[in-house]
């Protein structure tokens, strides 16, 4: 009998990645922590290899686990889109938000809370993905709002806005030191990635040779590699340093990365207005006027 990837278990492993651990994933899913652990073990049995390993009191994804999280996101997106087209699932009207992983832990909760206030009784869901795929989903009408970085996408007036910017900071494991006589080792998200390009360009512009020593499909893998001391990572963030990492003060500063919001055609005008308002408290000003 062929292996089967259970949808419920896939939701659990994605929640572990998005929430940063089993305990927070269980809270987000309103399940017990043991149930989430059982779901991950079910996936390990299906693929025949470990997906998570213990690292002290924390847990980290194995390379196979990181790969499965990426596949899980695509499977769940296709699954949920199919249910929406068939009119199956939550009978309430819903709004689906999309965001890149970068600073999503600060951005998504604020926007979701604001939208639940502005649109009471409507189910608000979210999806994390690459900027290009988020914009494709807006074009298809399967995503109501995309929060993305990188180059702005052409959109009719009133459907897109530059909302502000997200600070970028170099992080590495405590005690990590920049090599004196060797290229700076970088851990990055695999191409195409806006922040990867910014990291390499900034170091090059400052006459600092660099080499990519590790790549991952998603941010969790980059942070794990940096925690392991493999290299330095350029990370977008609005709050505290990622757990187990500290800022590197001896690397050149990188300007903030612009964040764009885009809504699907025909959406309620309050959607974009509410999202911009929710983010105005945390995004920084990069000196560029917001544009519609």
C-alpha cells in the first residue's frame, strides 16, 4: 500500500514550523501537545525517516522535515482551494491572508485581529508562502490579501499599496565571530529570495567577500543553521531577536525592506485600509511615500 500524507498531520507540522515549536502549535490548533507530536510521528512513519530531532530543550527540523514542511504548504493550499471551489468547509464567509515568512509572527496577528474587529462573524485564515506565489493566488482569487516583499506588482489603483518597511538585521549564534581571512559564511533561503539578494549585494558593495554555506527552503531552516554556528543570516524582523541568536554588530547595516499589500479585485475597500492601519504601528518609515 502506498504511503499517505494525512491532511490533519500536515497541518500540525506546518503549525510547528510557523509557531516555532510543539507547544505553541498545539495552542494555535487548539489541540494537546501530545496530539501534535502523534501527528508528526505519523508523518515520520509515512515517509520512513525522522522529521524532527531534539536539540536540548528545543526541537529542530531535519533536512527531510524542512522539505516536508514545504511540500505540506503546497498540499494544504491546493486542498483548501479545492474545498472553497466546491463550497465545502466552514459555512461562514471567510477572508484568506497571505504573507511571506519574514516578520510574519509580528504582522499576521495584528492584521488578523483588526480584520476580525472590522468584519465580525467572518472567518479569517492565513497562508505563508513566497511573494511570487502569494501574488499568483491574488490573481486567481484564492487569496484576499497578500503582504509581500520584493518588487511591487502592477495592480489597478486602490488595490495595492506600499505600507512601510521591515528592518533587516544580521544574526548569528552567540559567540560567532566573522572570519578574519576567509569569505563571510552565509545561510540563506534558496533562490529566488529578496533578502538573500540584499545580503549578498550589501556585503559586496562594502568590499566584503561572502560565500553561501547553507540554503533552506524556508526561514526555519535558515535560523536552525545559524543557531548551529554554520554562518550568519540576514533576517527581517520587528521584535526581539530569534531564539538562540544574537545581532552581529560588525557587519554593514542593511536598509529596511519595503512591504507591499495587495488585495484581489472586487474586495471590500475596508480590507486594505484596515490592514494598513494595523501595520502602521510596527512598520518603519524608509523615507519613501506610501503609494497606491
